[in-house]
């Protein structure tokens, strides 16, 4: 595998942020000068839970506020949506068993999630998270943020990468680059400034496990191999503890809570809390109260470790495969980087250390390290840091279907990207004028067992005996891991090209529509804010008028004037309870007008009172 350095040339400096769009938590970081920093949320936290809720008032809430609504409004709230990104309904059957996703009817090529009376696609849901991060960054930096680098698991296929880019677009972000999460982590640790060697990045988050082997050579990283499991992480541990607790409760209370969304969410929080505590304490208590009853269960680290050993072991297979793919032995690993909240678990750290025979890096917060690395990449793209590119690899092989449904691989998995490959094909039937190019992704031999990415036709081939035409197929993967396929009839020069739009995913038109809708939604958000602000103002004036009614000056008004004031108060109160901010403001204005004389009288009285006490 060759090592390439790519020069981006000179670019104008711009605000580019780095975003870790996680399954469990998301965060945004920024780097003006090293080191990169995580941008705090308005509540002074750093992680934004990747949870979105749609309120009865038609408002979108994200993060902690949405997390609270997992309990009160589970039917309107969604988490772990990253699991659905760029996937079709057939792909997600396993998820549906464990996650309370509410798939809208008629979801086929594009999944729609039902939140109350509206439906949203996974990229739209992710866009709400991204928009929240964008807002946090804008509030913190005090200027608009329109460009971002977003990280994705190394295992994400083309469809999932496209869906992530779509989410960025819907959120009003220009996604300059998608970077593999482990690749970002290596940058965050600044390992490029170390001596040459081999680095393993072990990332165990909430929903995904990734292992990557990088080679550092003369200040440039090359990703030698990646492996992992898209269904392995802290969530699995949570689900296991949840099942145990549910069974316990059923035998203690004689009541099966597993069908009760709200109870399950609440219990999930209790077991997650216990799990996280066990990373620091030797024992803890799962503590859960529901409808007046209480369940408590002591959990020791010893028992916990016994329970999770199978999960930890499941990460080791992919690690060994990854080492084999990279062609390195464990003792050749010089440095190990830990990423993801679940690597705080001591048993995980121990297992990693045993396997790679190296004490892993834990200096940076494992939940922040990916976003920090994304910020470094962002700074590189913004031109504020010397240009440098981390090389990524393709997670799965890419090829086309040929005679008999067999796959001809053009780009093998773990190829360094950007990558391109060209191969020549011919026709199978005499006089054939069209060929169907079927692009697939996967490791299996038969196209039907691989993931179908796209189909397109090259037309207008000169009719000739089978085997005579020469058709050149060229695959080009850009730095984001997005595939472009060209087929060319070498005799006629006719060419067909597609940027591979995954068979599961959104069309450009759908994305456009979502962007429009999200603007509508933003208008709705804006309107809601106007209403709230108008109400605050109304409160202030109503309060002032009530106070003025106690004043002597009020008594001095004519009955007719008093009547007019009462009338204006009533009208403002009615408007206050509606949601028309223009009407509220009109009524504020009217009340202001009819109380003008009263205000003047009070002012004069106050002035003369003040003068009375003044000795000249
Ligand atoms: P993701 O990349 O999937 O968004 P994160 O890297 O944010 O995930 O990690 C989230 C996971 O880390 C959750 O499962 C969470 O419970 C787990 N986690 C966080 N802190 C701890 C801890 N102290 N001990 C064990 N697990 C933890
Ligand atoms: Mg992560």
C-alpha cells in the first residue's frame, strides 16, 4: 500500500468545526490554535445525548431535554438513530427487537420514524442533532458556522456515509469531509509527531465497536486495516443488565414491565448509572422506583465483569482479524489509543492491554477524543494548520456483478482511499447493445449475497459478436469514501457515470425537500420564540398596570377611562393565551395607549412628591 500526501493548496480561512455524531452522544469541537477544544453546551456540559423529541406544540428538542422526555413522551422521542442511518427496513430487523423505534407504515427504501403526528427520516433526525451542535458552536464562537468535518465509524458503508452527508446538508452545514472515527482519534493524540511505528485504535462506544491499525511513517498516518462490529457496545451491556433487572422485578413484583416503554426507559437509566459507577467503584446498587414500588439490587464489579466478559471477548476476534489484515503481530504494536465511553471499564482496558501487550493511551477523555480529532482535521481543511491528510481505507470490497451473478471485485476491502481501479469487460450475447452495470459492496462471491449499491445501464454499444466490445469500468472513491463509477464503451467512446446513490437512502429531491421542510420547521421554532417573547412583555405591562390600579392617580380617572383600561386588559389577557404574537403585541400597544394618561399622572405625582421633600 502506498503512502500519498495530498496538498489541498491554499484556502481561505473559515470557521470549520469538527463533529462527532455519535450513536449515544454527539459533540462539537473547534481548534484555533492547538490544542483543540470541545465547545460547551449552553448547560455547560460537553456531550449532547443523541436524542431527539418532537413536542405536542410542534417543537423539536434535542439532547438532555429530549432525554428527559424518553420517560414522559417515549412515543415522541428517539435515540440511537445512527443505527438506522442509510439503512433499509430489511437491514434493521435486529435493531427493532431491541430498540423502541417507531417505524412509520410504508417505510421501504427510506425508513420514516413516527414521532407523534409527524414522521422523520433518520438523516432528518440526525440533522436536528447537528443543528443543535451548530447552534452551540455559533453561540460559543459568536459567529455563523457553516462548514464542518463529521466523523463516521470506519465500518460505515457508502449508504451510511451518504446519509450522514445528507444530514449535514439538511442541518445547513457544508460537510467538507467525512473522517473515520479512529482516524480522528489518532490525530487528536497528535501521534503524527511521534517516532514512526504502528498504532492500534480501539473504540468501544455505546453502539459500535471499531478497531483500526495505523502505520505512522514520516509524520503521515496510513490506515493499514480496520475491523469491528456495528452491533457491539455499551448498549449491549445495558440491555443485558436491563433484562436481568426486568426478570428480577417480574419475580419480585409478579409484574412484567418489559412492555411498558416508560418503565423500561427509567430502568435503563438506573442500570446505565450502575454500570458507569462500576468503572470507579467495586460495588454499586441498581436503584429503581416505579409507581410507588422500589427495586434495589446490589451489583459487585466482580459479578459485573463475569457478566460482560462475553462482550469484551467479542471485541478480541475483530482485533485479531484486523492485525492479520494489517500483517502485524501484536508485539509490533507500539501504541494503543482508547476511544469511546465504554473503554472506561477497567476490564476492557485490561483486555486491550493483554492483547496488544502495550498500556493504552487514556490521557484524553475517551468520549471527546474523536471530536477533538475532527477539529484538528477541520483546522487542516480551514487552512489554519499545515496541510496534512490522514489516509483512510475502504471498509468493504467494491465490485460489479458479472456473468452468472458472480462478483468481480475492483477495489478490495482495506484499500487506502482516495482510490481508483479500472477493469475491462465485454458482452455475453451476440449483438448486445446495452449492458447493465450492477455495483455491489461486500466480501461474498455472489452478487446476491452482497449489498447492492446501484444499477445503471450503458446504452448504444455497437452491435457485435459476444466478446468483441470493450467496456471499461472505472471506480473512483473520493476522500469521503464515496464511490463514483464510470462505464465507457471504448469503441464508440460512449460513457455513463453515476455517483453511487445507495439503493437504500434518500434521493437528491428528497434531501432538497427535507431542507425546505427544516426551514419551515425553523420558522415554526422562530414563531414560537416570538410568542414567548411577546408573552414576557405582556406579563410585564399587565403587572405594572395591576400595580398602578392601587395608585391614587387611578382613582382620579373618570369611570369611562377606567372602563377602557379594563377592556384593554381583558383583550390582552385573551391574546396572551392564544399563540398569535402579532395580536399580543397589538394588544400590548393598545393597553399602553389607554394607560398613557394614568402613567403621566403617576409620573407627575411622583415628581411633585419628590420636589416637596427637597429643601432649596
Ligand atoms: P458513541 O460513540 O456510541 O456515541 P460514546 O463514546 O459517547 O458512544 O460512549 C457512550 C457509552 O459509554 C455509553 O454506553 C455509556 O454508558 C458508556 N460509558 C460512559 N461512561 C462510562 C463509564 N464510566 N463506565 C462504563 N461505560 C461508560
Ligand atoms: Mg463514538
